[in-house]
C-alpha cells in the first residue's frame, strides 16, 4: 500500500508497507424493503434545497457553530509537511515498556524492497539485540503521523501512534474513586481469581462470538432455514462483592485444567456405556 524508505542516520533502507490488520465486522447495506434495491444517498444543500455536484463542494473548517473558513487545495499545498512523503524518519530509540498501549493506533508490516535486504537485516538485528524500538515520523496521505518501529519475529513492524494532545487526560474521566483502601479479604480472593485465570497469551483461543453468530444466521437465511434464537441465560443477582468473588473463583477453577468431579448420574452413564459396548 506504500513504498518508501526508513531513514536511519545516514542509511536509507528501501521498504514496502503492508496493512497488518483488517476489520472483520459484518457490514449491512440499507435496502428498500419494497423492491430490495440498495438505497443511494445524495449530497443535498438544505439551504438551497438542491442536489450538489462534486465540483461545487469545497472543504471547510467549522471554527464556531455554523461559521466556517474555506480551505482550498492551494492552502493545503502551502502547509504541506516538510517531512519527505516517502520516508520513515527515525528520530529516537526507546524501550517498548515506556509507551502505554493507549498511544498505539494502526499496525503495518515493513518488508525490504530488494531481495537481499542487507540494511533491513542490520536494523532488525540491531534493534533485537538492544531490545529497543524506534520512534519515527511518517507522512501517509498528506497526514504526518508519529510511529513506533519494532521487531516481531523476523519482520519490522510499524505502529502509528497518537500524539500526546490526541490522548484525552485521565482527569476528564468522571467518578473515579480516590480512596485506595480496600477490604483485605476481598483483595485476597481477587488476587486468587487473577492467579486462577492467568495463562500464557494464545490469540488463537479468542474469537468474536457475535460475528460468528451473525454469519451463522446469515448463512441459514441464505439456505432458507428457520432461525432459532438462543434463550437468554438467567440473570445472576449476586449483590455481595465477596460472594461474587468466591463464585467467580469456583467458576474459574476448571479453566486451569483441573478435572471436574463426575456426578453420580454421569458415572452411571459411563458404566452403562461400558456394559453396552
């Protein structure tokens, strides 16, 4: 999706950039229910009450409600970024642990343009050995972004990151409890619950249940089948915090790989199955 180079001191590393992620959302179109035709949207001026052609549309910035300044293409050219539009310019090397995940935006893979990739391999190895990531500037589609370059297995990965003034301050979050005093008994149970649920990160075990259910529903409709709606699980009215923690702890225990105790009914079924076989 983008070709350029990584500027590393006086070294230029030609690279190609690829989007590392994709949205898997189930998207719908609005359909006219009378004839099942997709609905089109027109650009209409409410003041003139007429459809506006593409050539009659300009860019405007609303600096006050209902008041705009018009920005022309010439204006945009005059403030074009001084950063080379085809260069990822490394400005600093830092530790990954120093960046809070709230700053990360979108991920890209960076591949060398040439098959040898000598400079690419050198930067990748140096960053891996020093356990550092690079902070860089990049311009994509006329927008300057801050980015972080890091090593993931055998590929250089670039994460665009938000500027500090794009991250809303925590002080804007209402209703945060200031008092840090907690019940020691509840804290002990909470710590035990975290320990029970702690595991090595395996992304393959997580899935989008809603998307899978939606796709299953769509496929059934395509096949002309009746759609069965799953009954809602009964609500658990657990009010006491300690009771909720203990119940959660009990519920989490089987997830740690501990075998569940067989009920008398299950034992009888297993015995019957053996006799029948």
